[in-house]
């Protein structure tokens, strides 16, 4: 699930009002067929390795063991 948009109530003058309410979507629906075809063509191990590599890049000071635990 991901947040695809925020929906706001509209006042009688047509202005947005208050806090937006999150509208959720699945990645497949929100990102389209190209996304689905690329991701589903991968083996689960390859996706896991790519996620782990990205997290190591984002958080170089965090031990890899902690990142692996996070992914489980």
C-alpha cells in the first residue's frame, strides 16, 4: 500500500478546507503495468538484495544485521 493522493473537503466557495485525507493505492494500480512487469519478472531473492543494498546506501552507519532484521 502507498499513499497516492490527499483528498480535501471543499467549502461552499470552492476552497480546500482542513487536513487532507490520505487516499491509498496498491503499487500495481498506482504505478501501472510497466512497474508490475519489471517487478514480477524478478526472483524474490533479487528484490530482497536490491532493497538491502538500497537501505545500506541510505543508512551507512546502521549494521547490516539490523537492516536485515528490519526487512523480515
